[in-house]
């Protein structure tokens, strides 16, 4: 981070304030969601609260480093490419501030009320709100305000994961009742006595597994936001991964050439798609780099010119790196739009090209991972009590049993881990809460409908509330920019 010494006071203050807000989001995310990760471990007396929370913090820390960055950029690419390529402007920074502040406000409010609402849901709602607000501000159709293809993909993962949690946790509890019928395993904790040894081990391992998966999945959301901040304020240093190997830099140049040939060869199908309205014409006052299918050839040719004779991106002048990133994002978005108008076999090839093309733009420096993991891990250490009681006592009519806690946690760990592998954001809160409800239903313990209604209302209102917050703050910050 030697570049800090060369920044003027205004830029340095803006950078530090932006990073502070982003890390505050991760800190709030830590104490908001960690209660869900360790609630059953604490409630069933498998571990003392302080021990459970400390171990959860360590696992969240490790999860950020082990989880990769697929989820980070899955969240980032909810925004339309038009906003992503303008992230190094005042408008782009207004966008990032609106996302972060609205997510922090809603997360803190629901935590204060003891409601296990979703940080993922909140952040995605804020992103949708900002995207739609930008469309209104620019006089564009609302459909152009969000990358709806990615939004549907993310929305399905958030919608299906609680259903999976409910059904699978309930099913696992029934299996435990059949094959492990020992009454002590299916009884609520008595006093401060720990659960039987085998069940205690299962609770601890699955609880820490949920924490690890939470750090991997949720930590990446903070990583993605911090990268937007760095690209916006310091594009010369962070627009591209300057450590990209020469072979991958050459692959970007080769893919650009192949896509140039591909677009030229399919010009007739592209014109027909425009005539049908499948593709949208860019307005006359569109940016110089036209991020649509017809502008793709210009972007692909620009990439080839910028990378001519360049083996390492570190050799590219800093002023050129932001422009190259813009060209790559525009070409990738144009290639994405070809899905549905090209044969499936060709689409597989295009997807391979897109992955190679995006490689220099989708990365995170080690220090970003370290900062996010520390913020998330430290946030884990506080604020857990409010939601532990909700999970342990207020979802079912009876208190949570050892088997119910283990079933809910094992399913949550597996579901979040699978989503992480697929690069999809899911909600730890939704998955675990629905898993506990599933075990209560399967165990015929009964459900406290008042609590479930409160949780459901928090879930239902989180998306629109975060959208309104995000949109309102974006308009405000855009005016001040």
C-alpha cells in the first residue's frame, strides 16, 4: 500500500472514510449473523457462550480467506455494466456509499429488535434500489437499471435456500429420531449440563462449520464492495490485477480477437435481435465506449490495441488500466447478451471466453481479505445474545432440543457451503432459522406463529425497505457529489 504516500489529503480522507464504512458493514454483519451461526451451540450448552463466539470469530476469519471471490463478484454484477464502468466517478462513489449506509442502517435496526433478518437480503435490496434509482435519474427504462439476469439467479438462490433448510432439516431430524432414538438427544437442555458426548461433538463441528461457511459467503460481499471503492478512488492501482500471469494477459487479447471475429460473423443475427427488440439501442448520448452488442467490436478492438506488446498488466500505464477494465466489462456484457440467440454448443465456448476475459478484473488483494476477515471476526464477538434467545426459545413452542439444533446446523452448513461453491449468495439467517422451524415442525413441537410472523415480516420487508433506503440515499449522495 505504498501508493498512500502519494495521495492528496482529500483523496486519502475519502478513501479512509469509504473503507471505514465498508468495514463497518462487515462488523455489523458479524454481530448480526453470528448469533445464527452459534445460537444452537450456545443454547444447547455444547460450549460456553464466550468460547463459542470466539471460535466462531476465528472460523469467520478463516472463511473469508478460504472462500475465493466468486460470490463477491456475483453480488457486484447485480449492477448494470453502465454503473460499474462509471465507478471511478463521483456518481459511482455515491452508489457505493448508498449501498453501504442503507445496508448498515437496516441491519442494525433489525438486530436491535432481535429479528434474524438477512444481511445478504439487505445488501441485494440496496443494490437493486440504487440500480433502479440510477435508471430513473438517467431517464432510462427501469429494466435497464439492474442486471436482471444475475438478479434472477441470485433471487432464486435466496428464495430456495430457506425452503431447502426447512425441508432437509426436518427430514434429518426424522432420521435421527429413527436411528438415534435415545430420549436424552431429543430433549431440551436441562440446566447447564452439556449434551451427550457424540451429540456435543456434532453440534460443535456443525456450528463451527456454519461459521466457516458464513465467513466464506458473507465475507465475500464485503470484499466485492471494497473492491468497488478501490477501483473508484484509485483506478490506476486497482482497476486490474497487475499480478495476472502473462499467459492470462495473452489469453485476454486472444479472446478479444476471437469475439471480434464472432460478432462480425453473426452480424445478421444481431441485427435481427435488435429489430425484434431483444437488444436495446443505446441512446445518442451514450459513453464513448458503447456497452451494447453493436459496440462490442469497438471494445474488443480497443482491448487488442491496449494490450499490443504488453506481457504484464503492471507494464500498462496506470492511466490506461481503468480504460482497459471498462473495455473488458463492456465486451463481457455484450457477450453475455448473446445467450439465447446462439446455439448451445457455441454458448459453452462463449462462456469459456468470458471467464478468461474477466480474469484480470475479478480479484482481491490479500490485504482486503485480511481487513474484511478482521472486521467480520471482531463483529462476531459482540451482539449475539439478542438473536440466540429468538432461535432457541421463540421459534418453536418447546425449547430447542439437542437433535433439533444439530439437524438445523448440519443442513445450514451444507447448504451455505454448496452455495459458496456455486458462487451464489445465500442468507445464513434464512437457512438456519428455517432449518430450526423445519425441525420444530417435523418434531411436532409446534411453532410460535407470533415469532414466525415477526421473522417473516422482517424477511418480506427487508428487500423493499433496503431498496427504498438505497434509492433514497443514492439520490441524496448524487446531489451532494
